[in-house]
C-alpha cells in the first residue's frame, strides 16, 4: 500500500528521466489534448497532472491543444471551462492555446499525399456497409469495391467532398492499409467524413472534417511533441498512430506511451453519461458539487493542491489497478483543509437554548483563534448572549449513559465558553422539543468546574448575532461502487436519493464575510465551502466538502 511519504510509482516519469539522462531526448514536450465536447473530470485531472507535471519536473514544456474535429458536439463554453480548469489546477501551458483545427490545411495536404502514394482512397460505401466489410475480431475484412480507384479520381472526389458537392454519409476518405490485419484499427480506417457543420474556429470553410486518429498524431508531430501520453484504450491505436507518422512527411515522430486510466468507485467519468445527467436535470449543471468534474469538485470545496496530491498518491502505471477508493480522494482534501481551513461554528439543525441566569442585555465577546495551529490566521470574534442555538443532535431527552452531550439535569461545556446545565425542556403541542432552558456556571470560563467532571463539549451560536445560511450536505451521487458495470441495468437506477440534503443553519458572525470558494472547518461537523450559486439573491450558501472522519488514514495505518 502506498505511503504518502513514499512517492507512488510513475513509470513514465522514470522512463523519460532515463531518456533525458541517456541523451535520447534533449527536451521533453508533452501536451494535454482534450476534445471540447464536455467539462473535464477527475480522470482528466490525472492526465493533466501527468503531462504538465512531467514538463515541470523534467525541464520541458506542455501544450494545451483542443482536438476539435467534431464541430457538431463542440462548444466555446467547453473550451473556456477547460482553460479555466487547467489554470485553476495551477498549470501554465507553453505558448498559445492550440487547436487541431489550426492544422486543417496541412492535414488536407497530407491526405492528398497519401492518395498520390496509393495509400488512401474515396469510398462510397455507407456507414453500415463499411462496418460489415470491416469484419470482426475473429474474421478478416474484405476490400471495398471502390478501393482501387485511380489517384486522379480520388483527388478529384476528395476536392469535391471538400467543396460541399456531396451529402453527409455519401463518401468518406479511407487509408489503404490492410483489410486482413488482426488489428481492426488498421483495416482501412476513415480519414475524412463529410459534415456540413459550422466550426467554432474555422466557421464554414470546411465541409469535411478529419477523424480523431488521423488528426491526433500529426498534430503532435507538427508541434514537436516528444511523448504522446494517453490511456490504455489507445494502445490498439498505436500501430495506426505510427503508420501515419511513417507514411507522411511529418517534421517529427512523437512516441506514444499508454498508462492505466483512473477508475474511482461510486463515480462515473463517461462524458456521454455525465452529459445525460446534465441534460436530464438530474444534477444542477456540469459544476454540480456531486459531479466528478473539476468545476464541480472546485465548487464543492476541493483545492488544486488536494487534487494534485491525490493524483500523485495513486501513481501512474500500465496495470489496471481496478477501482481507486474514493476515500483516498477525500483523505487528500481533508488533510489539506485540516492544515489550511480556518475554523468556525455553525449549527446545522438549530435548537434554541435560553440561559435563564444570564441577563437579557448580557453580551460577551471571545477572541478565538482562526486555526488552533496557525498563528498567521486572524483571530475571530465570537459573541455570547442569553439566547443561543445548539444542534438538535447535541440534546437527547432520554439519554443513554455514554451520551456526553446535553440532557435534562446534565452538564456540557459550550466550546470556548462556559459549562451549562439543562434545567427544563419546552415542547410544542405535538410533543417536539422546541426550546431548552439552561443555567450557566460562571466559574467555568477557561477552567473546569469545582468537584465534578464535564466530558462533553458542543458548538453553539449566539441567537442575536448568528448568520442565517443555507447549508447543502452532499453525498455520493450513486449507491454502488460501479454504477455502469451491469450493461443490462440502467446506471440511473443506482442514483442516490439522499445525495443532497439542505439545512437552514445558523453560523457564527465571522462567516458573514465569506466569499465564494472560502473554505472552513465547521467545528465538530466537517469542512465546508462558500458556494457561488445562492438560491436567493444575497443568501449565504455553504457546500459540505467532506466530513471530519478520515477512513483512508485508518486504512493506511493498518496497511
């Protein structure tokens, strides 16, 4: 089991470092190449940290390039969100933001080159016929009847495709490789499709668009990428990646290296399924704090440092290690916030307490450290008055012996304040407890009471000074470890009906100054982040990031 003090394995970093030390590579150049058809998620964060991290650690550079070959699914909003996510994680890309569409003219020229070399042809087969002719994993494909068209005919048809003469699906350009190859990706893959769609970067210039496979490696070559790092599902595409580089007059020949993708339990990272959650309004947008998107995690209260730490903890290997325990992720943010989040008191389920031996106009203000171990954090002012709120869970009318909080006739200490005793319980007609009448032992501020031991300490807020707020308690979006494992069951059936609960809480006055993304430890409750989306104008909203208990830390100690 990986220990935080021991760096997790990263075979790519070790390999590239050896290449640099051995003189095979003078300067590493990597790239992060998302398709702008959705928001980035935690799996992308692993790739971002790997590609940008390698460049940082080994004195190289990393490009941000959008592989924008499918305008029907791409939006400027996704481009803007991806740029913001990468920057927020703390990474800087080398040079300008790049787009595969910047290279469309060169890619088209290279398609013509393949035709002239007898290595590409225009095919009139329908999409269904192409699938049929391609064969299966156990049976070879068969050649298209259009495979032997002449060079001149293919060049003419490609130009007419480009000019918009044909409808979508009427023709495609295919590479001429090997229809009997055991690797199905080499069975004359498609290079260009007809798409009468306006592109967010090139407008209406193009009526044909290159495939991802044809675009990706050549874009790497144009940019001088040394290492094309991708997940294991692209391993079978590597022969095709290399075929293009070997059969085109490219300026460089990058090397593709694959690593195991991140699979996190109780989490989906399929863009299609995440988009469905958004489109069906099952979640409140791509940045819903229950989503595994970087923007959702940011809104929930995760920090860039915690995500980078998590990606370092899980390491980089070629072995599919199965599911990563989500407790590793919550451990990363919890340990970050434990050190860096200021403290505050907030009562999620308020129960009124009247201190009967405190005058109505009585008020004290305590100077309380912003953080118990951080002298650099500002001291906060915590007012104390006759009427307070405590949490309903900190009172029990028929308390068991080991319940060390408040109960009739029992004492408890108010955090940073006095010891109080519950003398009377007020109920409504339904028998619900609505108010407690308690008395204060004024000789217990900063010291233990004489002759008796008080074990319990509870948090509280002055009723006269407390700040009303909405607190959203988020939990896992799904109830099972692998929501989409069973292909015969709709993953939506595994949605957690309790993934969001809303509390109308009361916080101490210091929280009134919180701005979006300010993070706090609500003492005895958990870690929370001020939200940028309020239910009502001017309303203060906090999202629960994570609770106080750290199951992963306990697992590590046992390991």
